[in-house]
């Protein structure tokens, strides 16, 4: 964030490196090089505003770090002999994340969508239960599968799955009959395995 604007510094920013020669409340003065990625300028003094890391005088900022900033013009400071000097100014900016208000609004929207989806699934299950109770073989099969695998708001319930698959199989649904046989086979295998372990 620079002057209230969010910038993607890697597109139009500059990288810099060099030796820290002065530490000021609003940034650091560096003797080094800066320029577009891979195009460093000649060695000179320049100022980096909003530098976020703690440094001491004479710290070397390596070019291997590829630190980047925004070129924002010039910086004038008072010299030790009472004069003034103007050098190039870079702004590191204030690292920023997502807007908290937008994040909160997005989270609220996600929660509302999840709630709507849960309510829709519960309504679907209720209508499926009603059709299954009224003898609809396809609904009985579907409800059995929902219970068997814990789909769409149904908790996994093997007894309920067997009940509804049996109802559908009794009406001639071959798929329900095959799934029912598989469930019973798996249940028998689990029972025989648990009884053989002592």
C-alpha cells in the first residue's frame, strides 16, 4: 500500500540492494544500486521509505534478496554541515492483505450459501422420505443409498440403508437387490472377522 493505493510492485517496481548508511524514523538511506529487475543503476545514495525490517548502520542488503520498492521521486535531507541534499526516493510500501470488510462479507456469503445448501438438502431428503414411505421404489432405493453413504445431510445408518434397499428390492429393483446383497456380505465379513479375533 503506497499513498493509499494498492500496488503490485513486481510489475512496475524496482529492486534495490546496497549498504545501509543512515536509519531514519520513516526509512533508510542506502548506498547501493536500484533499478528495474535485472537492470541496476550506477552506485549512488538513495532513500527507501517504509522499510519494514530492523537493520543497523552498515548492514548489507544483498541483491540476492531481490527486495522491491516503488520509485516515488526525490528525498531531501539535511547534511551534517548544515546544507541539504536531494536523492532518489523509493517507497517499500506497507504490505497489505485482503480488505477486512470484503473478507467478512465473503465469509458471510459463504456461510449463507452453506446454510442454503443444507436447507435444500434437508428438503430434498424430506421429500425423498415422503415418496419412499408412499411406496415409490426409486425413492426407496435413493434413500437407502443416502443412508448407506451418508449423502446430502443423511447420517450414515446401515440399518436404515438395509431397510430402504430391502423395500426397493421387494418391488423388483435389481440394483437395490445387488447393493443389498453387497451390504449384507460386507456386514457378515466384518462380523466373522471380529469373532475370529480373540
